[in-house]
């Protein structure tokens, strides 16, 4: 299984836009743990740090 780098950016965007800071922190932790465990080394396209930054910047 692989994942495009832009998908990690979209996930990040959704997390930063979440209105509840407690839920936002839980989502971020879960995303980090799940992606690291399941998709380590299998994210295609752009670098993970770029996707993360894109997600933050594109929140509208």
C-alpha cells in the first residue's frame, strides 16, 4: 500500500482546521502514529515535511 504525499497534506489541513484543540491534538497524534506504522517509506510524490507545511499554509 502506498499513499501520495498530497494526501498527508490534506490530512494535515483537516486537522489544523478542526475547531476543538483537544480533538485536534488527538487527531495529529493518531495521524503521526498510523502513518508512521503503516506507511513508513511508502509515501509517494512530495516529501512528508513539504506536505505537512502545505497543509498548514492552505488552511484558508
